[in-house]
C-alpha cells in the first residue's frame, strides 16, 4: 500500500512540534496553577467572544479571536493528541503537497478558526471551553476528498481507503452533531466543531479548484 508523497513536508513536523509543546506546557501550567488553568487561558470559550462583540470590547474581542486559533493546539490527553496528529500526518501530507507549505499552514489555521465559529453559532452563550486540533484536522479531511475528486492526489488503495474512513467518520459526526443540537450528547466531544472544520475545508478547497479550472478555460476573442 503506497502512502508516500513526492515532497517532504515542512509544515506538518512544525505543527506536530507546536502541538507537543502546548501539551507539555499544559501539564506544567495545570500542575502549578491548578487543573484546567491552561484550558481556560487558551481554550475557545464561545461566550468570551460573544461578550467581546456585544459589549464592543476590543480587548475581549481580540482575546476571543486569539483563542479561536490557540485552542487548536491544546489537547485533553495523550490519546486525544496522538489521534489528531496521526490524521494530520496521514492525510495532511497530500494536502500540503497540493497547496504548497505556506497556503497549507494558512488553510489549517483558518479551518480551525472557522470550526470554532461554527461551534459558536450553536453555543454562543456557552462558557465551556473547546480544545483540540480536530477542527483543523477535519478541514484537512474535507480538502483531501476534494483533491481526490479532482485527481490532484494519487488514486490508489490508500487514498480510496482513506475516503471510506472519512465517509464513515463524517456520518458519525452528523449523528453526534444532531445529539449536540437536541442536548443529548453526554460524551463531551465537540461534534459541531469537527463538522464545521470539515465543511470549511471542503468548501475552501472546492472554491479553489473551481477557480483554478475556470482560469484554464481560454477566453473568447
């Protein structure tokens, strides 16, 4: 089974390192200042951004936006960390190779931020923090599907199997998001964040590919 790409990733190792550093820093901060401190500092709390907007508080708004990015580098434990990093490494290399390193980094951060906003749309008064790279990583999943549809990545046993895995995962996210909306989700998993990240990644990639396709069409003279 061929899982290789033709270029060496520059962004994925850096993202792994930063996520690892945040994980270790979180353990240290919580040990010193108390459990949950690091999550409160850097996790995305919808109410914090909502309050900053409604109260016209530039500082509160800026902090809310900042945590809409920083939350994607926090994790609730080793398993949470490694599951997200595994998906990043398996699928992210294809997306980075297609986009280029700089665009891929911007895409990753944007998907994470849009995933947080999607969660906020349905939980704008919630004071519970959202953490994890799942929203950004879900965006990679969305881009992976689009790139495969447009034949921008190799069609082989691995990428086809990856599509099946993503489809099964996506169905689970829809079910979980529905439970979130009706208030019966007791798992603590932010399904709406995952779904928002996937939709953001899919939409951004689809628009990008359509723009590239339209630019290739010769204009009539």
